[in-house]
């Protein structure tokens, strides 16, 4: 037992606001990351600032927002009322200070705790705030939360509003970079949720007229949906959904304009209410899985004082929060859909008929698969999955599995040597390794039956626990770790085909990555440099001089476990696999994995010609 003398007054510390944020940034912005995932901290910083602009717009102040991101610098300007000039410094540097504690000033706002902007300030190596109100302006500049310069008020002809400029602190966010597509998707969502608002991102204008209808139009292809998108609006609630030809379920949920990527009570209520209303409309007790199979849906609610499960507001946690109070979220959503969806299906019999046929098709496919699935599950157990194919992480063997799921990673690799090195080098608490045997099957154009009949695919889906959908996903990051040669690239392509064909939600929700490992090791007796490109190799050779030793890694199996630890730790380089909203999965797969089409032939010829031209010039 520890002695009380080991714990005394000297062990108690009091931190000021900026010290606490910098010491525990995860409490305020979630995981740090390097920008390779859409929920990494650098994107949360941008979101926190834009959220304030959105709240101004929702309250009827300002019709446009300007956002600029160049390398590491971020600028956000709204045209709302502007922060009261006498409180500019307090609003960005004093915890529990803001205008959102008065519900009359900011009703149904996404931010209520007065923390977001302060977190951005504390986690930036440069932060500048400017407010313009009625011909006067006030500017203050900070470094890592410390006030650098308090500018005096002065006259101006600028329009009212607030301007924030910041640069994320490289001491907190190591080797980070902004991926424009992630920012673009973030900004598009703001437009969909605030019809009529103009957002200008790096001189590109984003605007939505029809809200969630526009969102689903951007996420689906007209040729791939079974019936026109059902779009319903009410006071403080908006929903849209359709069924596609793809596998799985796909949802987009929002609370007060905040994209709740982890869902919550409003999304659970929406999924349940859709199933229940459809059963009652058709007067048939359909299996819930048949109703939800291939659904693409979106739900947005406005709530007074929402309760989120974290400061990053990715999951709504309030069970009894409804827009006007008095009823649960579940009852509020169900009452809305019971009336509006039922009325819609009665008024649109063609849509109702197409919806029924899609559910019946899913029902037939499920029943046809029942016997195959049973045999596949038995085979998975006999294969002793967790010992032979999967080296699981200790996290999944513990009791508090849901507490750290965001930290978990599964590496998918090929060959005993590569999987052996990864297994020895990994962080056993949160990193797991799945070993492939040779190249996977090209499953393009096949039905989901092949997932159960092919041993590799069957064991992989069991390892991920995605047979019944994404709710049971065991790993937040799925990392394809293959050699950087032709065979490795082919395996990578075959795995991506598998995910896109049968589990597209994994890619659409940002769970799939490619591991970037060094191609060269350049070293002398004093220093070792790992290089990821020919250009980096040349720089390393110049830096080390005197003819350093150069090793070309032909495969992952050639990298020792001791070296691997450096490539899958804090500085792990991951390339995210993401899809642009206009991308059609089946057309994409047909182009790359279908028969040798003329389009693909022309693409290869043209790119080969460009490479040859470059070779001649050089």
C-alpha cells in the first residue's frame, strides 16, 4: 500500500486555461492525428471557428462565410454582428466567457460551453482575432494562448463581422497537413444544413437550396438509386432517404448543424422510426435488416441545449432531448415520420411500390444466404481465426472495449515475413495484424455470396466484425500494408475492390488507409535517415555526404521489427482512401477491375507516353 507521505500538497497543481488545453488536447478536440483522417484535430480547429459563424447565421446575422486554407494557415471571416469590442480578448482567452449562455441570444446553437475558440487559440502558434462593429474594429494577437499584442480600437469602413486567423501549433500537431477534400466535404455539409447560406472556400462558392435533398444527391448516383429520394421537412427536423444498389447502410446525421459522425439518439430514433413506419404502411412484419439494407439516409434536428458525449460533439448522448422538450427524441422522430412518411407513401404510389420491391429483394437475398452464412461461420471458428490469421490487440480482450475503439488499428498484410515484423513491432494494446495468404480474389461483379465462400474474405469480415453492418466494427482504422512493388499494388487494389464492392461504408466513413513505408535507408556511422521517395534519398545523401550506405527496401519483410516500430508509431504515415461525392462506385470498379475496356487502355497509353516524354527531356 502506498504511503500517504508519497502524496502531499506539493503534488497538487493548478493549471491555467491554456496550460490545461495544451496538456490534455484530446479533451477538447479529440485525437490529434496528422490530417490523414477527417476527424483529426486540425479539422476540428477549423470546425470550431466555423461553428461560431454558423450560429450567427442561424440567428439571422450574416448570409456568407469566407474560409481560406493555404498550407498551414487558416482564415475564417463571417459577416455577423461581430464580437462586442470590449470583450474580444475575453471571448477567445477566458474560459466560461461567451454569448451562448443566454438562450435568448443563441437558441439551438451547436456550441454552448464557450470552449471551442479558446481551444483553437491555445493550440495555435499564432492566433489573431478581429471584430468589426458599426464602423469600429478591434484586433488582438496571441501565441499559444498568450496575448502578444492588444491593438487599440480604431475606425474602419469594413462590414460587420468576426475574422479569425490561426496556424495550428507544430509542437502539438506533428507533421500535419490539410487535405483539401476533407475540408471541402466539411464545408459542403455546412451548406446542406443551412440552405441559403453562401460559403466561399479558397475562392470556390458552396450553396444549397434544398438542404438534405442536395446532400443525398451528392452522395448517390441517379443510376444507382431504386426510387427518387424521399425528402421531408418539419419544424426542427429534416430527413431524406432512398435505397441504392449497393450493400450496407449509409447515414449522415446532424444536430444543430453539427455533423454527428458517431450518430447518437437522433440517428437511432431515425433508423427505428423508418423501419416501424414502413412495417405499418405495408402491414407486414419485415425483418429490420431487409428494410435497412442498401439504405442511404440523412437526418437533421434542432435541439435546445443538446447534450453531446464529448467536446468534439460527434455523438448526441441526450436520451430525452427533443426540440421543444416534453417528449423523448425517439418519440419526436417517430411522431414526425409516422405522419409525414406515411402521407408521402400514400401520395406517391410509384415510390411506395419501388420501395416495397427493394425490401422484398433484400428479403430473398437474405434467405438464400442463410445456409451459406451458417457454414461460413462454422469454417471461421474451425480456422481458429484469432490465432492463425489475426493477431488481435489486447484492447479487444479487455472489458472496456468501447472506451478506446477510436485508437484501434488493423494492419492487413501479405506473407509471413511482413506480418511477423509487423506483429513484433506493433503496439500490442491497440494495433492488430491480419495476415493474407497470397493475392485475394478479384471480386468485382460478384454477389455477396463470394464473401462467405472465399476463406480469405470470410475470415477478414469476421475479424472486422462487419457481417451485420458497421455498428460492430472492431477497428477504427483499417490499414493496407503491402509492398511498394507491382504485386503489392495489385493486392492493394484487390482489397479496395473487396471493400468498395461489399462494404463501401468503410471507405465512405474514412476507415481505410494505406501504410506509407520507406523505400530507402541512408546512413553513416552517426545518423540514419529513412526516405520515402527518390527525392528524399537525394537530400539525405547530400546531408550525410562521404558516400553513405544506401539500402533499397524491396518489401516489408526486409524491414526489421526494430525499424518497423518507427513507421507505425506516432509518426506513422498514412494515406487516406476516400471518395469524392460525385464518384460512382460501380463505374469506378468497372473502369479499374472490369474487362480490358478501351477507356482504361487509352489511360495507360496516354500516361505511358507522358512518362516516356519526361524521360527523354530529362
